[in-house]
């Protein structure tokens, strides 16, 4: 007999607003249906109300973890429209902050994956060592996660020599810890047995379902935007694309851990070869790019991120499209979660398989400013919401 | 008459329920504090000095919470299971020799009765899950039974190998036979390792907390319980932890035996019992901090392919040596 | 060869190490990592301000309102709406706005979150 | 396989159906195609030129007509643009040749109302369930209340 389990919007391990309905027979998962429409914030419509300079801070809030990638993609998009070229030092500074936020995002994911397979100790250690990267980001950009570092025409702050010393010291500590975590993941049998040949995605399926980022590279396909379509300073800073070919959750863990080590070397290289000169070109406050359109692509920690902008000469973008990596990985997740033939998916594997694509649902959903009162199922407009909150707030003080 | 009264006091007060209740809360505090220290955290801190009253605070909080019975649930079984779960655990603690070589109750062959009731507790977990007609609870209950099949045989065999080496099935004789050397130092070391692993499975802790895997099926068979019933289940689980640590100490570390000042035997025996069972508790907590959670089928493979042959070997060794 | 219990030496080493958690709200407030350029609560220097309303135009969250007082136009900042991006401090021509390192911007009363 | 070669191959394969193409910067190609041969161009790019990867499908409401842009390609990104009339916004879907594109088309349908003929389940994807039918937020005529700051 089979019945449905909802791994719903409220779930202890996935604070992500999505509903996965699983058709289950005993312990085996037969079918899955993914529904993503819980927090749609209307960001694409939001862009059309903001001029270009204010759009940076909206782009930054698309995703809480990988916001350095979003601001980088946004500012690069506008610079392509304007046809302006940013100074080489700004390119290297952008690369440093992008790679540091990739380290932070991968370490966060590694801890979460350990938590999903029940390995609490590794979760605690990984998240303790992640504090080092967050302190670095806070020293450079002024805020732990929401970096607000890139702006149109360059970056907003410079790296002074003593910040550079701090970076190097923390990176040595991080490298040694990441190597230790990698050994733990490869040696600990309970981790191996929970992640090997779980959530299989064959290379042919990965290409066909347009998987992106570490999910694609864990299935043996050598594709990375930083190598194929190098932006900012990626053509000068050497790095090798990490691929594993066992196509399962174990490979995804190893891809992400190796990428952390790659990022550390990239940051060290760019610190050694940091060109001098100013880090920002003078831009007017209200930017009016000529009419036209442009596509900019960045390798976000979760995969390949695409921004498309069309401007009509005014100070607000005419249309701004954001395609986030998690949206691209959802079809392949559905494929990984259904058992076919001898490949069986158990209920116990659901959190780690879905977690292995490093889902960031807040990137994927974008809805209007309308608050749906689920219980009474009537629609409030934004003003009613404002009036309601004002009323309640007055009663409070 | 005085005899009955004396037995009543023993059962209620000293080595009985009140003492066990306090001790089990203390054990939960030690377990959480040590587990946190292993992970470089602090653990409970604000309730009482160093958070020692935290388990008591949780218990009282649960008592004050609302007690919901889902309408589809089988009411009688739903309310009976927590009470039975807690009662059996308390009853079993009376067998442990705390302030002397014999517990409050002891008769020849009480080890078999002890182990039979232990299996009874796992059956109760199944009825608890089935009584609450929640999807997650049914899956949790199924997993509990699957896990029971996995760890029950090695658990029994490790106890049997101790019984063989002390040539008796009563706890009193087992304790006395260890006055010269503890079982753990002799050929029973392998049996102790198997006992520790299967005790971890019986208590449903990290490598084997599959029936209530918080990440997969929310809270497994405990999902529908709240208020007083959940409080009883939690306290029952604490008492069960104390029970198994005490059993481990009695079978392998010689229970309350040790050099004693003639006048104050009871005090020394109790101290030895507490110290030895805390050692077993720390071993279980280290196990909890070392591993990731297994899947049910992997757990069965582990026990049928590795634990059972190992326990058979240990019984063989003990049979040859003694 | 996978070795069960690989992390034994690590977890016991941690037993002796100093704990990683900071008892932030009550005891160890000074251990919180606050670097020099931290973007926290806004500090506004009234006499430097020339009333050019540049901060009003640049603020992405519209958290600044221009009011009249005896010396002329001047901004007031609503900290409960501010997103701490630092644009106002950056674009202010006379550097009258500066972001301090106070990050506890919570209050029972909306009035306390108004930076004059 | 740089940008000029792609344009030359496309030009001589599809001839006058290619309305206009330009190279705004390195590794970017913008091609505008007529409505009939949209599917053939995408099929040609995906299989014959071995680009294998459709990154995204963007819907744009350009005042008097709709536009659908398919961004294709791993290294070099080719954007194939098609104009559709506003009163009859139907275009044949490329789901059968590129299975992973189903969610992008559902999103464009959900927010702009462009119907993709041939998409297996073209239903609501992103907007909440009780969102009124026929109201498409990303269209230019849809006026959302601009958020007024709390005072």
C-alpha cells in the first residue's frame, strides 16, 4: 500500500519554502511532485521600479547566502550596457570577495549536509570554522554576509596591507581545516555508507535536464563559467575545474570541498598579484545606459547564474530577468528522488539528496507585494498590510 | 510487618523510584554537557548552576503543556503506552544492585526476566507509533521494529556470554563472581563492545536513532505526543539510559563492589555504582558524537553481518576459557 | 580503508580546547568581532550638513526623510527601515553621515529608532 | 567555434528567416528569428552545433508585442529572440527537444501569459494558488502599488 508524505514548507531540516509530495511504498519513494510557489517576492517587477544604482541592493537580497555573486552579475550586466571597463585592481578585489563568499557558502552547505545525515559533530565543527571566513568578509566589506561590495564601476572599499595579513592567516587555518574535513568525509564509514551511490544523476541525464554547477561537475562534465566564459579576472587567475565521476551525493560533497581548496589558492594568487591603481571609476549617481540588452553570467556557489537586462534609455531597467541555479537544478532533483528499476530511493535519503543540490529557494521564488492570509483565503493589498501593521504597532507602545 | 515497611521504604525512597528519578535527570545532564563539550560548545547553562536543573526544567515545562490526543488515534492505547513505558523502566531499575550485591528485588534467574522486560519496552515503542495514526509515526514504528530485530540478538548474546563466564543467571551471583577480576578485563571485553553498540541502538541514540530521525520523519513515533505523555516518555527514556548504564556497570565493571570502609558499606557501594555507570554513560556519549545516522537497511546489514558473528565468537571464547 | 570512529582523536582534543561559543548577550560582550569599517547605526553630524538632499535621493530603502528645522533642510533617518548599505555615507558630499559599529538596533518604541 | 562562424552557419542554413543578428561583446551572440523557424533554430543549435544547454527562457512584454528569448550554450551564449503578437501570444514549446526547459516555460506562462503549445503541464508554477486567473504581474499594463515608506 502506498501513501503520500508531505515534506512540506515547514520541515525541521529544510527551512526552504517548498512542498515536496512523495508517493511512498513502505520505505521506498515512488514519485515526487515539487511545488515552489511559497515565497514569490516579485523581484523582477521590483527591478522595474528602481533605478540602476538602487537595483544593486535589490539584486543583493535575491539570495541570502550567495549575494556576492548576484551583485557581481548585476553590476557586470550594467557595465556591459554602458560599455565601461573597470580598473584591473577592481577586478581582482571583486574576485577575492566572490571566492571568499564561495568558501563561506560551501562550508555552510558542508555543515548542513552533515546535519542532514545526522552527523551533528561535523556540523558543529564546520560551522565553527566557517566563522573565520565570515569575520574576513566583515573586515573587508563591513558586513558578515550582505557584503554590498560591488557597485557600478568597481568596488566600494580597498584592501589595506594589514587586512591582507589577516586574510592570509585565516586562509592557512581554513586550508588545514578543510583538508581535515575532506579526510573525515572520505574515511568515516557511516558518512560513506549514507552518501555513496545515493541520488544518482547520470552524465547524460545531467546534460539533458540542464543541471548546473557542482551537481553537473559531480557527474563528470567539465563545465564552469569561470573557465568557459571567464569574467572579471578569471582569465588571469589560474584554477582547475574540479570534476568527479561517481555521479552521487558523495561526489557532490567532494566537488564542493575541492572547490573550497581551489578558492583558497585563487585568493592567495590574486593577493600576490594585486595590481595597484584606483579601485573605482567615477560614475554619476543616476546612470542612464543607452537602449539595448545584455546577458551576464557568473558561476555562483550553487551553479551558473544568468542575468538579462533590457534598457530603454531611461534610468530604470525596462525588463530584468534573473535565472537562479536552484531553478535549473529542480528537474534533476525530481529525477534523483524517484526510484527506477534497481536504483531505490529510501525516505531516509530524501533530505540528503535534496540537500545535495544546495537548494536556495529564496532565489527561486519571486511574488507580488501581496500577503495571502491562508486561513481566511482573502487577498490583502500592500496598503491593507501596512495599515494592519500600523494598527497593531500602535496598540503595542 | 516491619519487614514489609522496610521493603516499601527501600522501593519508594532510597534505591527505588525517588533516587532513580533524580539520578536519571542527573545522567541526562551529564550526557548533554559532555556531548556539548565534545563539540566545543557549552551545553545547558542557565537553569541552575551550570544548567544542572535543565532536564528538570524540561520535564516541568512538558507537564504544563497542553496534552492533545489526535482524534483518529486509538485513545486507550494512546494513553496507556506512556504509562506502561515509564512503569516498566522503573520496575527494571529495582533489579540493579545499587546499595549492596543485590537489588531491591532479586530471585534466582532474574536476568532472564530483566531482559524479557527490556524487549517489552521496544514493543511499546511500536504500539505508541501505531496508536497515533500519523504517517510519520507509522513509519517510525515500522523502523523501530526493524531495528529491534537488528540489535536484539547481539544484545542477548553479549549478556549470555557474561552469564556463562560467571556460571549463573542471577545478578547477585554475577556481581559476586566479579569480586576478583571484572568481566571487562577478562575475555568479555568483546562482549562489552557489542553491549555498548546495542545499548546505543536500544536507547535510539545517534548512530541508530532511526525510529525518531528528526531530519527525515520529524519525530518518528513521538510525533503525536505532547504534554504529560511526552514528559512521561522523556523521563522513561532517561530512566532507560540509567538502566542500561547500570546494567553495563553491573555485568562488566563489577557493580557496586570495591574496597569498602567497614562501617559505611551502603554509601561506598552506591558511590561505586554511580561512578561505574557514569563511565559507561561517557562511552555511550562518545559513540553518539562519533557517527552519522545509518539507514534502517544498513543498520540491519551491520547487525546481521558483523554484530551477530562477533557476539557468537565472544560466546565461543568465553565457553572455551571458562 | 575507511576507519570507523575516525574523529575520536579530534573530539577528545576538543574536550580540552576553549569553547567556541561566546556568552554574548550577558557576559562576554567585548569578544564580539567588530572590525573598523563595520556598517552599523547611522551617526549624523548636524552642523556639517548643507541640506543637499543627496542622501534622500540615494537611499534604496527610502529610510531618509527631509525635514525643515531652524537652520534649513536636514535629513532624519528611520533605523527600522534602513538596510545599512552605507550609500548615504558614501554619497554625502560633506561626509556628515557616518556608520558606527552599534549593531543592536532594537527598541520597544519606534521613536528610539529615529536618528536625529 | 567563435561568434562569426556561428552567425555565418546560421545565415547560410536559414537564410532570410534570420531577421537580425549582432555581437555585443565577446562570447555573446544575439539572433532574432521569425516565429516559424524558432524551434528549428533551437534544435539546430542544440544538436548540430552541439551546444547542448538551454540556460533560460526570458519573456519580455515590449509594449506592442511579446518577445521570447532562449539563451543557449555552455561557453558562448547565443540568445535566440522571437517576436509574438500581443493578442494571440502562442508559440510552440521546445520541451520535446529540451526536457529541462519545462519549468522556464511555465514561469513565462505564469507571469506573462505566453502560451507554449506542447508543454506537458503548463499550469501555475510560481504565483500563489489563490492568485486571480488572467492577471499577469509582469505585463506593463499591470500596475503594482509602489511601496510607500512607513512613517
